[in-house]
């Protein structure tokens, strides 16, 4: 018999159909997880008495051997292998003989693939959260390196208010922390064993799922077999968390690209992390960052494809679900490779402090002046109007706020006293923002300290 399900078929199935329905090309990436799951399944069957000791030993030993073949790249796939599950079972039969026919008791490929995917994702999430931690550390180093230098913050891509460069880096540590926690949270929901669900309704064979869960390190067991074989919400969750994380990396990349332009000239990237142009000899392009931005778009598309895949499926399992893996693998590859490459590049980013300092406009101090007036009893809306008038006056007379003398300022409000002059300083401005989470040196220093404790 060519196919394990051929019993009820009168005639052989068309080659083209087999080719079209095969998932081997994609799910062979799960081979070692399939072996791991099958070894635990064999032990669970032995516990129920479906396999005797000798049979268990034979199956487990052979599966381990097949695992070695796979690791060494010696495993040969056949044209009749429909997917990774059938490929491994076929090889098991070749080596172990008749006893292999007992392994598929009390399971279906429907619960088997969910098990494989979950085992795979548990490992991937560990890799991702580890890399996120490392990137947070790299950002923290930058925050320390550039303390207490000031740049302009931007809103609407217009200079807004002075900010510590460290505060900027700390903001990305916060974003990555939420991503990391989202992954940890998703991990807890993935950590539910689907085995024992069979095709969709459970099994009549005695099956100690708790034992199986212990063998594989699952802390919970599915409470509903239909749910277990048919939902891929755990995949949608990982896809969306990964995409959110990619968006964070993409926004950071966008800042680097922008700040690396001649127009900004805030950032210097080392030659070895850039590439040139085939025609324009002067070019040094920030391709890594452009590609992260581009890959984040692909991640969004793949994630959206996965959501569409699920939206109208009747319960329970449907073959459509086979299409989940390609996108999932690609999304995780995008995220892991982007995190890894940023780990190389971020430590090497240098800020052009002179240029940053030259470009920050005095107008970024206007909110401080408005707040100064508020502290002198002027309602904020009125203070805002007064400062707007000052800015207008400066623009008309081609002056910066700092160039105004006290007499000129006084014309705008009698609430100004001499101390306002002290205010016209970007370091001062930063330190005034001492609200929780603000950019004052005091707040930022404490945050750096806190993150050092967390990330050590
Ligand atoms: N390859 C399928 C998947 O990835 C699992 C096999 C289910 N096949 C079946 N005929 N029920 O979802």
C-alpha cells in the first residue's frame, strides 16, 4: 500500500493530487518535533498497555535513530511521503517492521500537527524573548553612553521639545518589554497539550494525557478535542505579536534612516553595516534598516493572510489549516533575523552631538515659557497665546527666543520677571520635565538604574 489511508479507495489517487495536497516541503521543518512527540506518544501507549515493553523499546529506539538521520541530513524522503508525519512513520516501518503499525493508535495527524507546532513555537518563543532581552541591553548601553546629551524630540516630524537621547532609547526598551511579555503570555496559552484529541472527538483507547504532558513539558491538557484540533488562535497570536514587535523595529529603523540623511546628519553608521550604489559612487546606504522596515510590511501581509485563513472555517479540522505553517515560519524568520541583525548594528550607532546641538531650535523652549507663566498664575490657554505671539515676533524679526532681551519679553506679559532668562536653556528645559516618565535627568537616571537591575 502506497498511502496509509488507501483502504477505502477503489482506485489509486492521481499523482497531481498527491503533489498538490502534500505539505512535506514546509512541515519537514518540524521533523525533530514530530519525532519528540512520537517518542512521548509511544511511551504513553506503553503505559496504557497498547505497546508492550519490547515494542515500546523498539519504536522509541528506532525513532531516535530516525532523528539522528534527520539531524545528519541522511534522511531520504520518498515521493509518496505526504507530510512529515507519514514520512517518519514510513521510515519507522522500514526499520522496525510491523510493530510500527501500532504507533498511530489514539492519535490523528490533526492532533499530531498541533502538537508539533506547539513544541516548535515553545522553542521559538524562548529564542525570541532571549534576543529581545539582548536588544534591550544594547539599547540600555546606548542610553548610558549618551547620558546626559540632549536632542530635539519630534512630533509630526517637527521639532517639539528638548529630550535626553537616553530617554529616546529607554522608550524602545519599554516597547520591547511589552513585546517580550506578550510572547511570555502567548507561551502560557500554547502550553496546553492537544494529544488525546484524535481526529476531533477524543479516543476510546485508554490514554494518560497527563503522563504525555509530563514527558513533553506541557503544564496543561486540552479540555476540548474539537477546540484542540481546529483552532490556530495560538498561531494568530504569535503572528500578531511578532508583527507588533517588527513594527517597533521598523519605527526605530525609520528614525535611523532619517537621522542618517545629509539633511539631519544626526547619526553616523559604520561603513561595514552599509552598502553602496552600483552607479552613484558617493552613496552609503542604510540598507539594513530599510530592509527591516520592508520586512515588517511582509510580516503584516502574512499575518493578515493567516487571519483570513481562519475566518470562515466550519468546526472542526479543515485542510485549509495546512497553509498556516509557511506564513508562520516566515514571520518568525523575519523577526529573528531582524533582531539578530540589530544586535550587531545598534552598538555601533554613533550620534553626531555637535550637529544635533546645532540643529535644536530655541522654539522648542516655548512650552517651558508658557508653563512658566502658568506658574505665575496665567491660565494655560492665555500663556499659550502669549508664547505664540513671542514666536511670531521672533520669526518676523529674524531672532531666536534666546536673543530677546528682558525688555522685549516684558512687552508680551507683565508676569515675566528676570528669572525667565534662566529658563532659556535646553538642559534646563529637560530637567524641568520631572513628571513620572518625563525626560528630566533625575527621572532618566532612575530609569537607567531600574533597567540595569532588570536586565543584568
Ligand atoms: N498536514 C496537515 C496540516 O498541516 C495535517 C494533516 C491532516 N491531514 C488530514 N488528512 N486530516 O494541518
